[in-house]
C-alpha cells in the first residue's frame, strides 16, 4: 500500500538552499547543486561590474546576465547571498533560484524600481505550459489551479485549499500570530492521471510513483493528480456532479490518507507563503512536518473533506501509540535534532507520528511559547544552518529547560487522547 506521508518528498526542503528529499531520493539536480554549493565563492563579474567592485551587499532588485549566452537573463530580488552557498534569487513568479558560487556571471545590473510579482492570469498562462495541451486554469482568492482533469475535481481541490487557507490564518490569529496575504499567487497543478504527474515530478525528484502530491519550496508549486480516476473512465465530455465525485473519492478505504496528503502539501505551501515559515529557512523537520500533520486531518464525512484545524489526527495518533511500545528514552531529543528519522524508511512513520503528537501537545499546552518559537525561527534568513546543539538550545530556551518533564507530560497526553 502506498504510504504517501512516509514517501512524501520535497515538501520540507531545509538547510542552506539545500534541495533535500524527505525520503532521501535526491535526484541529479540536487547532487549537482550540492556539489556546486560546496565550491568557493567565484562569481565572475564582467569588466563593468568589476570596475565598481563586486557589490555583495548590492541591489535588492537585479538582473543577472550569465556568461553562458544560452542561459536567459535572470531578474529578481536577492533573498540571500553567501560566499559559501552563493546567491538566492526570488523571481517575479515567486520561484527561488539558487546561483552557485561557481557560476560564471557576465554582469549584474541593478533595477531601480521594485519587483512586481506576476499576476494570477500571467502565472496561469506560464504554468499551463507545464501541463498537457488543452489544460485549463481557474483562480480563487489566493490560488491559481492549473488542471487537465474535470472542472468539478479542480474546483473541489481549489475550495479545499481556500478552506484550509482561511482556517489556518484564523487559527494562528487566535493564537496571537497574524499571518500575511501571500505576495505571489499560490500555484497548484492537477494532472488528469498519475502517469502525467509522475512525469512532471521528475523535474523535482525521483520516486513520484510513491506519492499523491508534493510541494516544492523552490518553485513554490504544489502538484497532484486526480485521485478519483474518473477521467479516462467516463466518456469524454461527461459532466460529473459534485456529489458523485465526492462519493467516488470518499468511498475508498485509502480516501483519508489521499485527502490528508493534499491537505498536508497545501498546508506547507500556505505556511511558507503567509509568514508562518520562511522558505528555505532552517527548520528542524519535526517542526515543518508537525505543522503540516497538525492541519492535515481529513474528514470523509464532511462535504469539504477537511476536518478543521487542530483536530486529533487519528492516523498519526495510531502511529505514535504503536511507537510508544518501544520508544527509546532519548526519542524526544533525537526528534528535535535529527532529521534523518524522517528520511529513513524504517523510522519515518514513527517520526511523523511523533512530530504530530509533539506539535499537538505544544500548541495545546504551550501556545504562547510555540508562537514565540515560530517567530524566532522565521526571522532567520535562509543560508544559516543550525547544528543539533543549536536546535536543542532553541527548543529549551522556548519551552523550558526540563526536557524530561516535558517528555513525561507529552507522553501522558498522547496516552490519554481519545480519537
Ligand atoms: Zn510534509
């Protein structure tokens, strides 16, 4: 059986512009980028730039002309620059593009006016080029959904995204954390079948066949496919009623996990675009995944499919209960400091379960501290990786120094929860 969360990829890119895959399926691009990032800072400026000296604190809005004349110029804002890791540029489409230190650059020009984000219609037109011919788009208040499946299915997904968006903002506002309207339209792609989705996913990672969907912090796009399989089964042009569609989805045993995956990935996209988290910021995986699992709960009895914010996640509660039978004494400390637990096939299910439980516990029992912790981490710019000690220190400084007591309280709460 496909374990979507276990095999979920790329929704939690962490580290200094690192393109890490949760399941460890790094593709060639990732390997190449990692190698390039390890090289020294060797930006080559043209004579014009050199005449003024390379201004590493330079213009916020720039255009880069590459020495490779085949590579198109790149316009965007400098998010971060670092001699070791290179430059991180945000384009008007909202993509984050890493420029390795070894990249040969002919010229960097300052652009006087502020960068204008691409509007919804333009970004839809660009995104449709990534889908098979004949694909369509629809826009909601915050999302641009590009799809080549039925209008009904696309609309249902879009409504699900919007419902979660508003629910998340309302939830955090009640906790004292005011989030922002996204600067860029949030782009979601929905392919008509899994084969097309897998083909598309190869640009980001290998192993798409084991997933239902993913969000990538670099492209800022969410991608999934029609989970109903209705397209291709019904004759072309058949109109599908919303009730029929929902019935088809919700009647399946795997429905809860499939819908939870859509919600989980949408949650990542919303978190990284509303200021809850900083894209490519240095977040321990337990936190990013904890937030997404906290909001992912599906409800196959509701017409929208979302159970709402902060409900008990029955699936992950089962995972953590199972894990508790043989939980190591240092489990909490390892969860806080070791992302590897999420990447290894034999430990990831327990790690997801435990991070959901920890997030649930902290949000319920220490909401002010949790919000303060989020605020502290989001202030850190990309490209500043913290080590295990720093992660532990951050946690203890926010939630108290007595980790053993916190762990006992956490286990007691998890043991007593009734789904
Ligand atoms: Zn995730």
